[in-house]
């Protein structure tokens, strides 16, 4: 159901996560109603199509996206799968990609807009996490991508590494390409676990200046509170549900569900 009312990865220094914090983040959430609030400005549950709600597929073939079930809040979710050789897709070069993108719009992801978002993510049993090795392996899972076609790090990204999940931010007067560039920020949020839902909630004020804000919660626990630029000057951004990664020689799948945008936390969060 859909409602509407109106680079690559880079290596960074990881923050330590205590065993207690990891347990808090990954502990299965208590039973909760995941039904989407009627006050939400926009939502997508992929009930009827892999390209519902205005999403379009960036993949080697249409079968790289499939409606599966159950979802976080109902019978459906979307599974994105890459196969060996799914390279040179929408600028992926030698990396493999099967993404769903939502076109830029005046309704979201623009300078000065204040928004709440939620989405749920699952790693199925077959998922292969980026392994450690001589080559830095990584995977992009969800991002707000800068609107320019000229490259650079996405403005926000949920990112998989050999040591777990991280959140990345980038913005400001110059395009960020490396972790040493001005406007880059990252934080580690815990390990990768399979066959459980990761329920993310975001509060964001989009700005290319110092008044930008990006707060993130995972399964009800705040994991990031960032202040600073989260857009590049003169650009907007757009949403991507992603499965973009270094090639690992095997098919890689991730599952996305319950994508919601609203003007308040109550519009998007999973109820009690």
C-alpha cells in the first residue's frame, strides 16, 4: 500500500560498542503494533509491486527485486538481491547493486525541511556480511543520496562493514569523498544479526549549514545525535533502499519494509 497526502564506501575509524549497548540495540523489541499511522504524510509497504509508491529499480534485471512476506507491519516487504556480475549499475563500477530509488521531490529532502522517517530492515538467513580481508569490503543498505550525478558520499547512509553496522553523514560546502574530508561523520551502532527486524526512526532537519540535524533511533534506542551540515550546498537528496556492495562471489539479499515519512515522531514510530 502507498500513501501520499499532499560510492562507494569508505573506511573509517570505528567506535567501540560495549556488550551492554549491543545487547540493548539487538534485543528483540517487545510486541508492538507496526501499523502505519493515518497521519503519516507518505508510506510504502510494497503490497502490489516492487516499484510501488514511485520507486524505480537500479539493477541488472527486474527479478533482482521481489515482493516477499511477511513484512514488518503486514503481509509484504521488498527483497533486493544481487547476483555475481551485477556490476556497472547506475555508476556502481566494479561493485554490485540492486537498489530502489525514489525520485527527488519538493516534498522531502530539501534545504530547511524538518522530517521524521522510519524504515525496517532485515538480513535474511542467506545474507553474507562483508568479510575482513586485504580488500576493504562494505555494503550500503539505506541512504539519502545527494541529488548531483557527480559522485560523492551520500548525505546519510546505513552501512555494513566487517565489524558491524555504521551510520554515515556527509554534507557542507564541498563534496565528501574520504573520511578525512570536511563534513564527514560516522558512528558504529552494533553487529549484524540475521532474521531479526532492525527498526530505524530518524528525525532530520535538512541543511547544508551548521543548523542541520540528524537523530537516529534503532529498536527504540537513540544511536546518533548529529548536528551540522547534512546536505551539500545547492543540492537536495533522495531516498534509496539499497543493496550495494563490494563483490563477494555469491548472491546477496536484504529485505526492506515499512518505509514512512511524517511531520512528527508519532506519525512514523512503531506503537506500543
